[in-house]
């Protein structure tokens, strides 16, 4: 059965956009979205809200969330579904793909790098990884449950590409946190 | 096109051309509609109308048109009703979408067709006939030149 999207598309998408902006400008800080969404499984409310807010007919999407979520995303976002190498947004509800398979942009147009939305089991501030970099005064700590072990190493190995790269938005339940390409992460 | 699709095309066309008041007037005699959930809209936007000169000319953009669309689903069912109507009447779009969803249910269809779609279609045909009668009264027949030869 098809489920509804945002109850008030303009207001809800704007407040969600604000939260995403806040998350990206303060890497690793956990934001809570009150979206009121009941998306089809396996999507969490926060994942669905981020995609409803950011993707539309002009942003090709790639995902691994299955047929029901596919129909829901096509109906509400109207985004074209493409192969992973040409997607502007990539949604991973299972362990995320290797970052090298995503668009990284070009040196002239680094903004063309893909945004990877990963749905994880839990996000908690205060322990776990140590984050440093732009947007963080000294250090920020974030613990993420449900990411494969190789993810940080894969991300660190691609730092040399800067300004090209991939930005990551982590979603769990109704919470999000972001890891822009500039953020340095050490395991805590 | 299958028969079901033809029938649906017809009732969607009739509903798109009927005003919200006309639909509501017909609904008084129809069985009550089940509660519904809005999936999208009703929302108003523009669509580009495309034209073509003659049968084989190149397509060109004729103008933009204001359209209101709505998609709903009925409680307890998984059918989705859609409506695209001209203008910015949100209640017409929503009513048309609910009726489209209800009409897809074979159990409800006969009663709704009889109570809503047929009267609306008859009224629209009547209005069209009146219009073309008025136009026909002003028609000019060019037969004098041919007769003079």
C-alpha cells in the first residue's frame, strides 16, 4: 500500500532542510527530525525525510532499499533511478558501497560529488569516534552502530582527492548526523 | 487499451471537466465514500501545452496551463486515485481523486457510475450540444459563387 509523504510538504521539507544544513555545518552533531513520516520498510523516518527534502526530478538516485521503497521514492520524489556511478544521491540501507564507486566530482566542479545517505542502527553523541575539522571547534565525538569496519579506512584513503569527494549523511530512526568530506575521523 | 483502462479514462475525463459543486450535488444520491488519506496534494502547478501545426508539423510549446493535481488512497485498500484538473480548485481535484479510487473498486463502481458519472457526462454532453447549436446558428454557407457559374 502506498504511504503518504510529508503532511505539509513546504513547511516540513524546509524544517528538514534546516536540520540537514545544521548537521552538515556541524559535522557529527546529532540532529533530531520531527517529520511525522511513516515510510515503507526498510526506510527509517529520518532517511525518508532527508530523501524527500533533497531529491527531486533533477537529482538521480541510486538505492538498495527494495521494491516498496523504490515505488514510494519514485512517487514522492519523482527522481530518476540510475546506476551508482551516475547518481547524485546514493541511499544505502545495507552496508554501504565502496566510496570509489560513487561520483566524486571534478576539480573544477567538486560540488558534483555524490551525497551518500547511510541508514545505520543508532547514532549517539559523546563517545566513539573523534571528529576534527571545519565546523568543529576542538573535537566532537560520535558513536555509530551498524557501519562496517572498513568504512573509516575507505574514507580516509580518499582524502587525497580533496576537493573531490563524497559527503555522508548518517540516519537512524529520527536522528541524523553528517560527515562532510572535510571532516577528519579517528577511531576513539 | 484494455476495457478497464478505457472506462477509467472516460470517468477521469468526466470528473476533470465537472466543477466541485456539480460533483457534490451528484454525491447526495450516491452511496457514501469511504474515508481517504492524501498521498500528494492537492497542489497547483503549471503544465506546458504542446501544439503541432497540421498533422505533421514540428511540435511547439503553445502555452502553459494551470493544473491542480491530487493523489489519494482509500482506507483499507491499496488502490491509488489520481486526478488532474484544470484551474486551481483544490476541492475538485480531491473529490475527483477520491472518486477515481472508489471507481476502481469493482464493488462500488456500478452505483457510483450511475449516481455520479452518468449524470455528469449527460450534463456535459448537453452543454456541448447547446454550444454547438449556438455556433451553428451563425454559420455562413458559401454556395452563391458556385451557383452563379
